């Protein structure tokens, strides 16, 4: 499987569709900007792969945002995916010791998963689904969510380490007839895939390994990349929301206001002249920085 790709596929003789994703350079780029404990890193990688898989079925221009919010040592996992461009960014927060062999439920304690669809279309309202954390893995949590929200039989498999994040999504097509054994057979075959195979085999090899007795139609592979949407303009807008008095108070104490993006760690520094320009009015906008893409 090529690096950083999404591979969608369809069963020609059964009402089943699927997708495979592999994040290589994009995942390493996210890791290089943070120093996550391995157990946290791997859970974030699984969520990143899942974000691309779920966005693959969306037909809109906007963002898919996945959040796992916990009250244990793991406080937050966030993945943002641009559904149109197949770009993503991700970040995590934690507090205290993270047991190396802990499952998701142990890491988060009480918590919830929040899934947001934020369309860019004018007048379109964001959609948000919230579900209590269930199951011991990111894959089981999102499988249950998809089955409840879309009312579609679903299987999600995920794996991640320091070099790669990968996943597979399999779904029974809505409103389909066909042999009643088609979906159970496809699901049972897919469930034999090991995490190590998901991380190391190519898409062609995985599809052959699992479904060589089926007629599979593989679509053209799509590129996936890391891209952060932070910019100086957005940070300036946040400072405007904080207010002139608060910004001037920070300037008087520290000489400048320094803010780092929690996703890519890009630092933005505003001095007194920048602040004066910032609050001069809408006729003096802060020039935006180009999104960071790799």
C-alpha cells in the first residue's frame, strides 16, 4: 500500500463497501511535534486513521471532528479531518501516569465521544453526536457509534505505532437485499485481519488475504496529508475575543503575547505594535499565514 493513502473498495456481488487507510509521513509529522507516551500516541493514531475512514463516506465540504473526552489520566484526544482535501491534524492531552497496557476505558475513566460535522456551506448548521465511552478500544467505540447513528452494520479495525497508523472500515450497504449470508461472511473474513498485518501489508495484499474468493472493485487510491489550519489571522481573532485590556495586561507583564498552536506547535508572537494594529479596527487585518501541509 502506498504511503499516506485511502483506498476505497466495493464488493461487486455482495452489498458491502469498505475502505483501507494508511498514514505514514502524515502520522510521523504529527508525532514529531509532540512527545506522547506510547499508549497515548497509539490511541491518537487509531483515532486519526478512523477519522479518515469515516470522512471517506461524507459527501460535503467541511470538517469531521472526533473527540474523546476523559476524566482519567487521558483527558482529550482530538482529530480534525477536512473531508474534501483528505487532510488532517491531531492532538492530545493527559495528566499523570498512563499505564502502558491500559485499554481506552481505563485511560479515560468516565468520559464521552463527541463527533462533529461542520459544513462550510453558508447557512449550514453543524451536527454533533455525543455518546458515552463504551468498549475497551477506539475501534469498538466507533463501531457501536456508527451502528447506532447510521443504522448500518459496521466493522472498524484500527492499529497504530510510532511509524504508522492504519485502519479498515467495512459496512453493509443501506437498503440492500442480496444473500443474507453476505454480510456475516464478509465481516467474519475481515475480523481475521491482525493488527500487525494492518500496519505492514499493502492494500492489495490485505484485500487478497481477506477476500480473494470475492469479486472486489478497488477505486483509485486517494492521497492523505497532515495540514494544520492555524494562522496568525485566527490567533489574532482569538486575542480580539480576549479583549484589549487583557492583552495589554499580558504585554505589560511579559513584553509580548506568545501563543503556540496545540496541534502543530507553531508559535505566534504579538508585541505592542502588533497589539495596536490588532485593535485598530477591521480595516487593519492581520495577514494570515499559509496552512502547514506536508
